[in-house]
C-alpha cells in the first residue's frame, strides 16, 4: 500500500470513528509501558485521532495528573482523590455551598473548589472565572470521573493561559490565514472590528478553546491537539467556522450578531472540526508567527 493510499484510508476510518489496527496497537503499547514516554504520547496525539476509550488516561499522563511510572499510578490517584474530597468537604463545611447548591450545576461546585484551592474564594469575580467554568462544563460532558475531570480542568485551564499570552501572535496568524482563504470574509470581519484592540470576542473564543461554542463530543478532537501542545489549531478552527457561515456573516451589522451566528453552529456532525484539523495538518510548519 502506498503512503497516499494509507493516508486516505486512515482519514476515512477516522471520519467514521474507526482506527487502524496499527495505530491502536501502537497507542496501547505506549500506555502499557512500565515507564510511559510523554514525548511519544504527545507525538501520537499530534499525528492521530485519539480513540475515546484511551483519551482519559492519555490526557492524564500528558498533563502530569497521573505518573509516567506505571507502578506509582494507584498511589498518585489516591492522593488526587483525597485532595478533591478535602476541597469538596471544605466548601461544604464553610457553607460556600448552601442547601440550594445540590441543584446547582456541577461545574459551579468545582469552580468553588478551584477558588478555594487558589485562595480566591472570597475574591471578586474575574473574567477568567467564567473561562474556567466553561472548560469544566465542557469536560463534564466528555469524562465521567469527577475527580480526574477537576484535575484535568485545572491543567487545561493552564493551557488556555498560555494561549492568552500568545493571543497577539495568534490574531496575526488568524488575519494572515483568513486573508489567504477568503479575503472578502476577512474584510467584512475586519470592518466590523473583530481584529481591533477594543474587541475581546476572538480572544474569548481562543482562551476558552471554543468551549460552549462547538459541541463537546467533536470539540474534544481539537482539545486533543491542544493537550499535545498544538495551540495554533484554534486559528484553523476559527477560520473554518466563519467560512462555514460566510453567507450569514455578510448580512451581519455588528460583532454581537456575528457572535450569535457563530455560537449557533455547534458542528454536531464534526464536519467543521475535521476540516480544521485537515487544514492545520496541511499548513503545519508553514503558517508561522511574524518576527
């Protein structure tokens, strides 16, 4: 089988939710090693679609939540659980959660725990609080274990802080890619002020990695790449999103209207996410930050 045939078949299998035997065997071997190699795990995430069954462990290893030494796994897992339970107990005893909180969304409870852990329980609400909540809300739709979800949310939030620091460069990349892909669409969004210093819309989408915008079950494929260190993929997702609704954007007269249109898309079938990943793979190494 030629390389092109292999790539085509691999791409087709991924679209229908299947994975080659070689890829699954390779990942299983990496995960079963006595000492897991985080560089190889990131390499897998970078190059392949992550099977849902292995995603939980893979993320925990890459994020440093679980130890690379397999023999230490149970000990570390128990320590993580104890910290989680201590925080949950503390916010309950301190009456941060009243009787009505039993009906509150779980992400709000985890947010209170996060605030307590960061000595911010009684601080004023900040913009990054809402960003953390959006991340937790998305992860709760993806993973079943609340303990690991809390730890993954904290680590993924740190990835978003890195995106925040690089936002100016990411915006430059966005403008360059969109100009190249669809100059008319770029001009329209630029005229509406999306790329101006006074607009935080693009910044918010990037620093939440589109949590709450794209359906979580397909967005997770983008988050796999971010987890592996590929932060620039958010640029490609944005470009594919707005290209998908270019006809609607032409009729919009404000960024609020653009925001509403984008956030209605959801991409339930994953077509936009798949296009974004394909575009990111095609452009990898070519679309660079300006110096």
